[in-house]
C-alpha cells in the first residue's frame, strides 16, 4: 500500500506542476464573467448561479468564463503536504516547494486588518452571509496559520512563527465574539457575527498551538472559552451541528473532523485536558457514523451520498492525527486512501470533486477542495508507513 500511495502522490504532484498549482474552486461560480452580470446583484439569482455551477455534474466553468486560479487555502494545504514529503524523503525539492507556497501566502494576505489573514479569490454567498472577494475568514486564516506553524516546527524559520502570531492577533482584534454561558464563539468573518462550530474551534486551535510557542495568555484564554462554547453544544449522540442557527442544523463528515482536530490541538497546545471525554465521545461517534466497511467516507450522518473528495481527504488526515490515541485509526485511514485512489483519482493524476452515483461523476479539478487537501492527507499518511 505504501508504494500505491507514493505513486498516487507522484501523479498528483505532476498534475499540480503541469497546471502551475492553479485550479477551480467549489464555490467560484460568481466568477462567471458571462453570467454574473445577469444576476443583477440579486441574492437569490447569485445563489442559483453559484450553486448551479457547484452542483452541475459537468464542469461548466470553461464555458462560463471562470478561469483556473491560485487559492489561498489551497496554498496552505499544499505547503503542509510539501513539508510532510520533505520530512519523509529528505528531498529539498519539497522544501523549496513549501517555501514557495509560504512566500506566495505572505504576499497575498488580505489588506487592512490587525494581522495576517486570508480570504477567497472570488465572491461567495451562502444561506448565512455574503462574503466579498478578499474578506478574510477564520477558517482560511486558521488553517493557513497551522501551515505556518508546521513550517516553523520543521524548518525553524522564525518568519513563519511570526506570521502565525500575526494571524492570532487578527483573530483577537478583528473578529467579534458571541457570549454564550461560559463560552465565547469566534465569528466566522469580520463584518458579521456568525456562530459556526468548525470556524470557532479552528480559531481556538490556532490560538492554542501558537500559545505553546509564545505563552501569550490572551491566546490561551480565548481558545479555552471558544472550545467551551462548542463543548457545551455537543449533542446527546456526541455529534455537533454545523452551527446552532436553525438553518445550520446538519451534521457532516469533514466539518466534524475539523472540530475533533481542534479539540486535540487545544489540549496539546495548552495542557488543558478537561475536554477529553467530549473529544473521545465525539471521535468515536465520527468513526462509527461516517465510514462504510470498505472505507467509503459518507457525507452526512444520515446518508452516504454525495461521495465528496474533501470528506475523503479530511478523514485520512484526522485518522492519521489520532493514530497514537487509536490503534484502529491507521488501518481505517489506509482503507479510505485505497478507496479514494481507486474511485476518485483520474488517470492524469488529479482527484474528482464528487461522485453522485456509480455513473454520475463530477470530475472538476478543484484545487483546495480536492488536490491540495489530498496531497496534504496522503503525504501525512505516507509519513507514517
């Protein structure tokens, strides 16, 4: 299996290099320069355009004037994947690729905020909010911040730690918080206070992990309150809704996995283990609920389809992250990887976006959603074998 994973990584890396590390994004529909003007800035029509491009089983983007582009979140995942390959192989080519990705991220921060932060390269609309191009999100910023911390831990480059610290200052100073009981929820985006569990805990996880380096007590304090907010909303079956607003009441695979990773990062970064039972129960629920016997990653708690590449990549990454706590996690990660390579990787090297059935496949080469997350996940798995 190790050889199969390395071959898969090599094919994906070759595809990425051939495409200059550019690709489409799941939610880039509003970049459709031929159809966007026809929406007349109407929220409903914009939602129809974005979701139509996203959900249509054939990639319409070339016909609609949507170009492949670089992605901030994609570059963050690529940097982490390149670092893992450098750790495993010692080949400095991977280090050079990681440094390139980090430099690109440093040069493409969102402007006008208290610290380092990153947003989309497209306008985005959801059932909760409208997010203009370039406005940072705590999800993007935290995941990229973790990449910079990896860069510091592995390469001992002080600049990378400084960027992570700067990202924490953005979280502290630019993002609103929502008080609820003993907890505080970190807002998803600067302009609007939206309570979303994976966003909240991702912010907490970056604060906690950075705290382990600089012992800034304000980082630890906000991280604890944010983790407390999500801890108190764990449901009786040990799951979490995506968010607590009535229109956010669903449970899915990869957002749950994000939350689990974040609870673990918090405990490791701060030494505070008061939430271990919540983490253990949540992890066991996730592992029991979201996988078929052959390793197929399910999307929702109540149904399997669509088979989504980020469900696969994040599952592999989270299972690898928990391998020291759970001896069964690595065998399951290998099952998921085997299924994903067999069912989602194109002969040219990239990974498909979604399978809706054995016959209906959306083969769009999404960059951050598919290629970057899979490179990162497979590199992490390969490192353990």
